[in-house]
C-alpha cells in the first residue's frame, strides 16, 4: 500500500507503531513481567470460572421450527428423550429376556444416575396379554400345537430331568406313542448343538420357546432393547459418564454370568459420549506429536532457538489470555467453541512467525538489534494489524447466526486475534531485546533455482489461463457439494455404539430413527396414522390404540380352553430338576439311537440320528477327561432343560389373559403414549434401511409432507445440517463483505482489494471442488476448519500484496523473501499441528484434517503462485 494513499487511519496506525516500538525497546523487562503476571492471572481465573456446556441440542437457535417441534416432543414425553439404548442379544429368546429383566432392575436401583429405565416389549401387561396380539389364524395354530404337546409337557412335568426328556424321545423314535408336539429333527438338532457347544466350552441353552411355542411368548426375537434415561451433567465434558460407566460395569457382570448373551450400548447419549471419548483419547500423545512437528517446522523456518522460543512464549501467553477472555466474555465453552485453541494456534502463531522472520532478515542484512526490532515492528506491524482486523471481522460475522456454538466461537476467536497481534508486537520484540540473536547469516536454502524463484512471474500468462479455467470447472463441480447431516457418519465406524446403531437402523421395528408425531386427541392420531401408513417409506404407525388387541372374545375363548388342558401341568415346573444319573441316561439314549438307526424305520432321518450319536460319543469322551466329569454331565442337563420352567411360566401367564379396553391400559404404558397435558403420540417406523442416506431423506421428506410438525432424530439431524449450512453461508457472506469493505477503505484501491480477496475466494473454490471429488462432504466437524482457512487465506494475501507494494519489481525473487517464507512456514506449522487429525478413527475429525490439508495447500498455491502471477508482466 503506497504511502501516497495513506488515509488518516493508516497514518495514525503508523504513528502508533513508531511510538510502540520505542516503548518496547525502552521497557522490555517491564513488558515481559507484566504480561507474564497477566497470563498467570488469566489462567487462574479461567480455572476457577470457565464452564463447559456440552448439550449439542442447544447449539442451534431454539426458535428454529425443528427445535420447537423437538422441544414439544421432549416436554410431552421426557422419558423418551436423550436415552441410552442397551441392546441385549442372546442365543435364545428366553435368556435374552431374562438378562434384559435383570439389567433393567439393576439400572433402576441407580436412581441417582438414571431418571427412568424400561423395556418397551416386556412388562407384566404384555406377559399376560401376549397371545391376544396374535392374529386369529396364528393363535389357532399355536393352540393346536400346544394341545398336541400336552402329553409331552405332562410327561416332563412329572419327570423333569434328562431321563424324562430322553425317555419321551425314545418312545417317539420307536413310534410307540404320538407324544412329540414338534418334528423330531429340530429337537434332535437342538440337542446335538448343545452337546457340541459344551465340547467347545461355549455352553448354550436349548430354547423351548422356539420348539414349543414358535417364539410367540412375549419375546419376539433374540434381541431385547432396554431404554434408560441417564441424568446428564452438562457442566462436565462427558455429561453422562457416571451413568454410562455404571451401565457398562453392570453389563460386564451380567455377560460374565450369562456367556451366551451380549449387551451393547448405543443411542443418542452413547454415541455422543463415545464421540467425545474418541476425540479426547490419545489427545495428549497427538498433542505432543503435533507440538514436535510444529517445532521442527519452525526450526527449519527460523534456524534459531531464540526465535523459536520467543514464538512459543507468545503462543502460550496468547492461549492463556484468550482463555481468560473467553471466561469473561462468554463464561463457558461448548463442543464448538472449544476449538478456539486450535484456531488460535493456527492463526496466532502466524503473527509471531512473520515478526520473527522479518527480524532475522534484518539482522542478516547487518542491522543492529534495535534497528532490526524497529524495522520488523514498523514494516510488518501494519500488515499484521490488517490481518488481525480482517480475520476478527470474519469471526465476528458468526455472532448473529442461529448456530450458537459457532456464534460463541466467533466472540472468543475474534478477541484472540487481537490478543495474538498485541503479543506478537510486544512480547516477541521484547524478548529479542533481552536475548538478541547474533552472527546471523542469510538462509543458504533461500537461493532457489531461477526457474522456481521466478516461476510466478516468468509464466504469469499460462498461470492466469489455467487459473481461470480451473476456477470455472470448480464452480460446476461445486453444484454437487453436500452437507452430511448424519452424525453417525462422523463417528468411529469400529466403535461399539456405531456398529450397534447401524444394525438397528436396518430394522423396521427397532430403528432409533423412527419419527414421532403429536395430536390433541386419539381420533386425530388415528387419522394421521392412517395417512402415514400409506407412504412407501413407512413400515407401520403405532398409537395408544395399537395396544388394544382385536377380536378379544374369540381369542380368550381359545386361551380358556387351552388353560383347561395345560394349566395344571404348567404350574408343576416350579420344582428343581429331579435326581438321575445323567451319564448313564446319555449312554442309554445313544443306544436308543443305535437301535433306531439299525431298524431304519424310525420317524427321524437316519442322518440326523447318526450325527447326534457321533456327537454324544465325542461329548462323553470329552466329559470323562475333565477333572469333575459329573459336573460336566450335570451342566449338560441344565443346558438342555434349564429354560423349560421359564417358558412354562411365561406360557402360564399368557393363559390368564383378560378382556380389556383403552381405559384398562396400565400407567407405565400410557405415559409413553399420552402426555400429562393430553397430547397423543404416533410412532412412525421406517420401511427401508436407514443406513442409506437416500432412504433416510425420503423417509423424512415423505412424512413431513403429511405433517411438518413431526419430529425425531433424522428430522433434527437434517434440519440441523441445513441450519448450520445456512449459518455458515450467511456468516461467510457477511465476513467476506466486511473484509472487502475494510480493505477497500484502508487501501483506497479496488485493484488492490481484488488482489487480496481473490486468492481467498479461489482457494475456497478449489477446496470445495476437491472435497467433492474426494467424497469428503462438509459436516458438523470439518466445517469448524473453515474460519481457520479463511483467516489464513486473507492473512497470506495481505502479506504478499504488502510486500509487492514495497518497491519489489516483477523480477524480484519474492519467493525468497521473509514474507514468502513466513507465509509458507506459517501454513506448514498449521498443517503439521493438524496432520494427525486425518488419521484418527473419528471420521468427523479425520475429515477436518483432510479438509485443512487440502485448504492449506491451495491457500499456499493461490498466495505464492497465482497472486504474484496476476500482479506482474511476463519475464523473459
């Protein structure tokens, strides 16, 4: 910026810098001591007063429509909001149900950690009325099957042991009695499987529910969900840590007690908790590694320990003072604004780097220490001030957006830029005064090959043509730019919670991405449910009316008749297994199988009987080699018959079903479907795999065309993505306009303003287009890197333009100057400090590392190659 164009503001700033450099040289120790005390005080104040708020739901304006709808649902049904899903999987539905019951009971006992705990598919009401929810045809088939099983059940109720089981199978094999209610093959295969699992020392239980009742008794599958609502402490970095830790400990104990059962945690709360853990895990190690890389790069740039020391002292003090500013101005950090430290390191160190390199350059030219300090402050200070002002304006533009997390980041980061500027113009020169560098020589590595040093000037025209063509191409590519609003895609794909929720998202009944609608009456709910069920993307809708079984009179008549047949016998399984010699019984059964095989006229296939007999021989050989063979045979009996009493008890309960209506539904069901203020809930489940983005968007779009007040996790995620994208577009638009206006006022030159801003816009185009080509869409994590890239882009352009207007001709080796070196090494230090991010398992963080790497690369190219090419004529 030529002196002839100096405005009053510019002149005043130059006078201020002249006055300031005299004070720095006059009172360096006073300045160092005062700043050190201020930094220490800031740290102390921050440690005592700075809070941490991690409620991501409140990061966006509460006035947004989707936030209003979400809050309405959460207020109406608080037990279903921000829950923890515990997925209990087992080899048998009985054990799955048993473990789920125990898990729920133990979690309920931790009232200080959990507000509520319940199993949606299992409670006293469902146990009693379970069979009423079957279709008439299904119930008729089941009652016939259980009626046929009466002799089998009666025999086992009187002979409840291994001998009784094998005796009735023997009779069936010999066709002496029609006593088995099921095909022999599934039973024989089930027994063989249990024997094999014992040989493999992976014991499992035989499911009598599957064999006798066709899996119709309450538990519909081998998976049961336990839903718990943790008590959250949002003042902590991990607000649900205590609750999740306790749930994990209980789960481990239950899995040790029931080896065939697994318990996994997922859901909104678990995902957010695991995400915070994955981001913080290894933070110390990666931080140390990044620091070492930054030190290495700065050492290559400075070749001086004193310069390196001065830069890092300024960096540490700047972080401390910015933290204090955050405490005073905002009072807390959120998961977005905590990135202020990252942004400060990336941008704040630039100012100190440019001052240090200019000081070194002056010393290498033979200037005295005081003159070198004065020259660096006066020549670089003006550019640094403009850089800090434009970058701060960029951050300030985030304040009025609807994204509260970024808004608070804008306040903190904008203040941090001026803190970094002040320290770079005070502490760094003061340190040079008290510990000057001596015997400085020019960088030997600065003598680049002429083709490299003069590349932007020598090939200016081709560079301009290529730039324009690639910019146009980038604009077309950017039409495919997307914002990935699915937070699951940001998490570590190998983590337990992500694997578990992706499994649930395939389900049509258990998907956590089901949607919720609210109506003022049950009639309205039924009408809306009817409309929604017609949508291709909807599997089913559930309302309070769904819990009232149809055709109750006919079904109750069937159950009453079945109860007369089985009722007494079902109650006889309360006694333990009666004594018998399990080994002898097993050997006798093996002999029975041999005879049936030889007879070749059995009701069971020969292959099934032969396979079972071979497995029995292997098991007896295995058991007899154990230290306590009797215990192994007893364990086999328990594995084969241990779940039979539980199945009989469930069946007995279901035969006591009674007629009921809406008014008879218990409160523990009603509270999840009708709110205290009379709102009725409609649960809308998806028909397609919600792991596929197009299915998820279709589900939300179709449902909201019927009722735009319907809420749920996918609605919130997609609306959040739109709101964040709009916030950043609004903020960057405002920031760019403010920066352009400021530069125009200061430079009083449209051409100079265009030269400074164009590399930023060009780098943004290239970065966006490259991310599209690499399938690295913007998301809630990597979007945080954009302010850093914007700040670096503007700063680099200002430094280069300022250097070019200080009398440097087209033939000058700009790329060998301290300015170019400062731009390059500032970018490299930032790149090194984030280089490890691209390789972490957390996909959101990794995408941010990739975005930064791409953006910084293009920022260097645009500032040091393209910008000079547009300011010069071709050199021959």
